[in-house]
């Protein structure tokens, strides 16, 4: 299958999509690149899709009906070649189906379709997960975009995450192996705002489970702002390795295994289940905004 990238254009905006992983690799608005450049010295990806699990699994495996299956962090969709179903000037649809290879790691039939739409100052990624099989299909889904940032150059207003609704000022601590601890870590929220800094993120990712906000705005200093709208994504994670020149704002439906978890996939928290013939739908949208006052004050 040809791995030639797809390029969408809308006025002064462009979106480059890799068939490998159906991953957005570049998003430009009026000449400004907004996504991370995938420099392997830091992180060789830009905006991977997470499927059929999100986060780490204990022991690098899942268990189903007494059998053990290898499963890497965030699943295998990001390393899979998607089929290009359709493409227009500003829209594209890519699809991943189960194969004999995928069933050796995830013993379920599935069809994952990703639909991208580019607009003048934004783009949306819509996800449809269909169960074509005869048994229930479990899954977790996420999108993991990294945005270029330089916290040493704050610009007007600095680097702030603005939530549309009040959020709990604590997140789970991440245990060794990327597992979720029952312990909570305080988050220095100021009302609906969170001031971002390398120190805040250096220790571990911040995972807001059960997010109340459906819209989140990342004020990226002098680079302007990026607003996210989440549809049927209940969790949001922030990740930036110590000293990294990018910040990831990740939409999740599920999360990593709890610390000490040894149960079967049917017992894993925050998994979605589709009955035969059912389809699950999710969407995340991004909009670039010029520097200025944050929406909502």
C-alpha cells in the first residue's frame, strides 16, 4: 500500500497527514507551523492516534479469556498503515481494519475510520469505531498532538491552560511503568486557569480524568492560542518531557492500567464496549487563535 502523505489545503492553511498511523504531521496557518516537528532527539512523533488502548498496560500485555496478548503503550494504531478511503481539497478519510497480525495482539474484529476536515484556522478529527464481529468489542481511543512551545519566551500572558468549567485541583500520581496510582497529586489551578511551566510537567504527565470542560484553550505565549473542543472524550492529559520544546494536549477515552492491576480486559477501567454491529463516535477539534485575551476572561 502506498505511504504517500495526504496534503489538505484551505486558503492559507494546510494539514499534512501520514498514511502510517493516519497521523497529522504538519498543521500550518498563514505560514506558522503549530505542530511539533517530530525531532527524534526528543520525540519522533507529532500527533499519534491511540488505539485499542490508551496508556501503559501492566507487564506490557492484556488478558482475555485466560490468554495473554502483548500490548505496547497506547496500542498499535500509530504503527499501522491506514487505507486512504477518500480525499478532497480540505477533507480526507482513512481506515484501519483488523488483520491476522492485529488479532495476535488484540483478538477482536474492528474497523477504525478517521475523518479529517481542515478549516481556515482549525481542523477536526472524527473517529468512528465499528464492531463488525460477533462478540463485544472493547476499546480505548485517544489523539496525542504535540504543539511547539518555548516556555522561556512567555509573551503576553505567559503559558496558560484555560478550562471552560471548574476542574478538580488534583490528578492521579503516575506509578512506575506508567501505571495509575490511587494517590492524588495537587494541581495549582487558579480558578479555571492552570499556569504551565516545565517544572509542573517535568515529574510526570497530568491526567485530568472525568474532565468537566468540553473546551480547553492553550495560551501558547507569543505563538498565540489553540482551542480544543472535545466530543465524547472524557479525559485530558498534558505531557512534556523535561526541557522539551513541545507540549502535548491529549484527548482520551481511556487510561493506563491501575497500579497492581492483573485482571482481564473486561475488568480494565475506562474501556468502552461495542456490541456487534454498533459504532462508537468521537471528535476533537482544534482552532488557532491570535494572541490576545483568553476567552471567558
